[in-house]
């Protein structure tokens, strides 16, 4: 019989809480299209660079680009490179909630 391990309050520092919620990105050896497709199925926000944006049909997947956020900087979900000018895509169901 195994006992459940409970973490104390001292274990959950603010840095560990942020790290627990952070996505690790695409696994090594995984195809980029599969990773982006999985994120789209979960209705997560996507960051795609100019090279990866034409490869993902965001209209068919139910995604839209925010006009008030034309470009963002971050790691592209497709090619995993850090880009200073990438596009933020959000699902239609939460598009009005993101400002």
C-alpha cells in the first residue's frame, strides 16, 4: 500500500508555482504539426512566426488573430525558435476575453 506524498507549504514557492504551470513545449523528435494540432485541439493560445503561420489553417481550426495585438515576442509553437515578431492566435471561444 502506497501513501500519498503531500508537499508542504514551504515547497510551493512562487517560482515553483510558475514553473508547474509552464508548458515545456514540443518534445524532442515530435513533428511540429502534431504539437500545434494538439494545442489547437485544447483551444490554447498559439504563437506562430511568419514562416509557420501559412502552414497552419487557423480559420479552419477556429482561430483568429487579435487586431489589437498585431505582433508578440516569444517562442514559436511550430519551429520552437524565439522570435521578436510573431503572431498570437486565440480560439474564437475566448477571443473576446483576451484584451
